[in-house]
C-alpha cells in the first residue's frame, strides 16, 4: 500500500475512539452527554462561522484544524470535564498535560504528516498565538453552550462555576484579533445558565 495512504488510515484508526469517548461524566446525566468527536466537530464549526462572520484576523484554516485536533489525546486518555479538573486541582491538570503530550507524540510518530499534526496540537496547548487563544475561548464557550442547550435539569452537581471560561476569553481579548461580539456571546450563554441554575436551585460560584 502507498505509504501516504497507510499513514492516513493509521492516524484515522488512532482517533476513532473519540467517537465513543464521553464528555461531562461528572456533571451531566448520561443521556445529556456528548462525545469528544461531537464536541470537536461542533467547535470547528463555531470557529469557522464566528471567524468568517466577524472577519476575525486569524488564519481560519489553521484554527479549524486546531479545533479538530485539540482533544485527540482523549481517544486514549478519556475526558476529564471542567468540574473534575477544578476538584482535582492544578497538580492533576499539569500531570494530565504531560500524559497527553506523550500520547499525541506516540500517535503521530512514524507517519509522514505526524510532525504537522503534533505542532498544531502543541500550538494549542502552549496558547501563544492568536489562533490558539481564539480556539481556546470558543472551546470553553462550546462547553457552556452544550449545557445551556441540554438544560440545567441534566446537571448533576449542586454548584456551577460560571467564570470557568473567563480566563480564556481574557487571554484572547488582549490580542489584536479581539472583537467585542465574542464577549457578548459568552455573556449571553452565561446569563442563560444563571437563569436556569436559579430556577433549579443550583448555586452559582464565581
């Protein structure tokens, strides 16, 4: 078989698990969860739509690719949602990042385009470029949007960390690619979640 074809098939097999890897395992009822693959696809769609509609000064093709690749390690490691990461603390998050780096390095070794895939993934992790910061902000927004859309009645915890996305949004706001409508999007989703939480008796943690 042609090596390029074999490399493509090899990589696609390595990420197949994303289709069945659940998200929100510590915060949502099972029937309200989505998978990592669904999240990545939805995030990529958000990146394309928001960037084009608001003429965001970034490399859109790179940002879409980054959105599709940012969670590929979770095909092996599984997903730890925001609530779990907050509960487990910064030391766990640091350890998680190192494990994921090892996993992605293994997934991309010995394939012709592996270095390109790893560099895109690593660029997102390092959060130094406008594209990485833009995708990170929308990554957090997508998580909130899913909860807003499935409804807070599916939420299983007694408190909601409403400012979880703020750090990522602030980081992008400090770049020259910032546009005010992005903050408006976050504010609208947060307001909806706050309203739903109040009705359901769930505490809002800032």
